[in-house]
């Protein structure tokens, strides 16, 4: 019976994996086509959405998979952005060097913050992460001579052709999404979800929950930092506002709107948020009112977000 | 017989209240050992001391030759002392199969492994474990959709997945229907006899206690008032006094 089980499981598993791979290829190809065919001004908006998708996916590793609400992800996002601009301005680093170092910087920054913040739970965890990112905000603003303060720090790139920048952002985002998918479907990802469901039980089963969540926090920090690097590709700048609490709130909103219990939910949220923001702001000054209403409706009616609404596929929470 | 778990003079004080007061407890390998006592006797506190959730204020605790008082719960669990909870404690939004897989991964010390895939053996072992507690048919269902009895069985499967040398069950039949109680009773007995597992459990249902226990420890107001075989305990005048009016024990 067990053998028969296994055969049917494999038979059922294979076409779905194939369909999934084709779906992702189609998605990436479709976005690439958009980037090449749309007018540059429009393509830049799609590029923005692709970039923040990584930010939202990385934040959702904590939010959806870990059940950890962090309001300090801006610290890691900005660390990647500043690494590119300051590295280029101060030490003449190439973009590629900054891109390669960014995940390590994000993880290294997440280590001390996580060591302190993860000792607390829920609201206190959210507030502590928020406090840390505000601390970095003040630092970036005050250290005018180093960071350029409020004026920001600009950078001029090799990617003078915007289409190249678009393809670069898309490629890095696709690789990041793949890596995050690999992580959430690993034993680590399963234990992270199980810990979200019942922390005490996981501990009783012999898992050091604190170390586990710390690892998740560092992985999330690493990918948020990569997302910050992508931000510089299309904005060519970094500035202290990146460290504001509103920046930390955005990926959380995207994940909730898109659906935090589906892997690609945050990507849907990132596109809806970015495109919605761009087009609504042309027609109304009250776009935040609309965002608020949408957010409220989703939290009250569909806690599993747009992905749950679309029911792209039945997934396990 | 070797003693797997040995508590000497174990105590826990909350302010001036002695929840557990100088308890000696020796659990022998392969035995079904039950702890009984009226409500508030200190059974749950005693279990929380054994698993490291609470730190004792006095006494010593030796599990498999190693002092464990003051150790963290996950460290004690890794040594093989694993608890199934009084309030069924499962992972509501994971499937039954995923839940057991998570427990297996924890035992294999692969919880932090985010690079390699699941071992091919993990799913097979998880299915076997579900079969052994009678959940073979519901592996793909979310844990929070299972019946009360099935959830309790899943809880026990989670504990078994860690291959414990001592399984702690805190009132495994609490709040269960007679049919479900009968099922869990059979399961516990089968696990001990069939797998050679040592089981320490607390229980209100005297039919279950006297039906399957090798040894019984009776707690009252945080102290041990009797310890011995089922017959010994049933004949003990102090136990009768504590349970006065309780037909089940007097019988």
C-alpha cells in the first residue's frame, strides 16, 4: 500500500512541479517582454514592482512563514541601497561588488538586532524592530558628511540603457525568489511554519526555537538588502527616507494584500501596490484612503489575501 | 530493572505555596508508570519540572544518568524525555503528515537545514507513525480539522517521532468520550508493550490507570502519599482517605 501511495504521490507531484516551473518561466518571460515593449517610463514602474517584490517576499519569510511581524525591515533594505551608493562614491566599488556583499551585510545587521528583538514576542518584537530601524534613520540623517544626509547619495551607472537595468533587476529578483522558494520548501521552512503554529510544541520536540527564528531573521535581512540594491538600479539614489517606518510597513502591506500564505502572494501584492499607487496618484490625491479601504477589506474578508481570492492553487498555510 | 528517570526530593515553591513538595519518583525502563491524585495535587507542575518547563526550587533530577534540573526544555527533549500535552498541542494549520515530518526533522537535528531537501525516508517514516496511531487515512488533512481523538493521537505521534526513551503523557484521556478513551488506552498500552517504550502518565480515569499501569504513584497536596503496584495502591488506607467517596478507588 505504501509503495502504491508513493507511486501516486509521484505521479501527482510531477506534472504539478512541471506546471509550476512552466508557470514561473512564463511569468518571468512575460515581465521581461513588458520591460522591453512598454515605453521606458512605464517599464520603470514595472521594474519598481519587480524590485519591491523581493522586499515583500523576504519580509514574508518572517510574516507568513514565521508568524513574526517585523516593522524594521527598512533597516536591511536601506543597508543594501547605501552599500551601492556609498561604496561607489567613497571607495569606488563596482556595482557587482556591492551586489555580492549586500546579502552578507543584511544578514550581519540582522544578527545583533535579532539577538535582542527575538527575545520578545509579538507587539514587543514589532516595536523593537521598529526602534532599531528608526535608530538607523536618525544615524543616516545626522551623518551628513558620510551619507549625504537628506540630500541622499546619487550614483551613476554602467546601466545607462534603462532596458538593461530592467533585465538586471528581473534576473536578480528571479534568482532571489527561487532561492527563497528553495528555503521555504526545505526542512528549515517546515519547522519555521510549525513554530509559527505552536512554538512551545516545537521546543518540546527538541528544536532551539530562538536560534531557528534568528536564522530566519538573518535570511530575511539578507534578501531585503538585495532588494535595496535593486532599488538603486532604478532610482540611482539612496536617502534616509528609505529607513522610515513607512518603508518597513510597505512590504508588510504588500504581503497582506497579496496573501501571506501563498509563496507568490507578496509578489501579487507588490504589483498591485506599486501599479495601484502609480495610477491612482494621477487621478486622486487620496490614494492612501483607497489603499486603507482595500487593506481593511482584505484583513476582514480574506485574511489569505488576493492569492486566496484568486485561488491560483490550493495551498497549505 | 534500570531506573530511567529518578527524582529525589523534588520541589517547586510559588511564593509560600508548595505546589510540589519533596517528591521522590523512580521510573523503571519499559514500565507504564502512572501518577494520580486529586485536582491540585501537583501532577501538572511535577510534569513541568520533569520536562524543564519549570525549574525546581529544590531536589535533584536524573534522567538516563544525567542531571537535568535547570536544563532548557529542548535540551531535555533531545535527551529523550518527551511530553505529550494535557491540552492537545498540535500545529493547527499544518497537515498531519507535515506535522510528523517536522517532528522527525527535529529529531534528526536538521531543523536549521535550509539547503538540502527532505530525506526520502522522512515521508515514509511519517506515514508509518501515522499508521501506528491509527491516522493512516488522514495524513493530508489539516490538523485543526481532525476530531478530538485524532488530534490526541497526532499529539502522541509527534512525541513518538522523536524516538523518546521516556514518553510523558499528561491526562491523555482528559475530556474524551468513552470510545475515544478506550482507543487512547489501547494505544498507550500497545506502545509500551509493543515498542518497549517507557511511559509516565497522569490520569483521572481510574479504569485506565488500574487497567494498564505497572506502577502507580499517588500525589496529594504536592507530596507522595503512596507508591507501588496497582494492588498496593488500591489497598492503601491513606489513598482511600484522600479519595474518600470516590467509588472507583474504593472498589
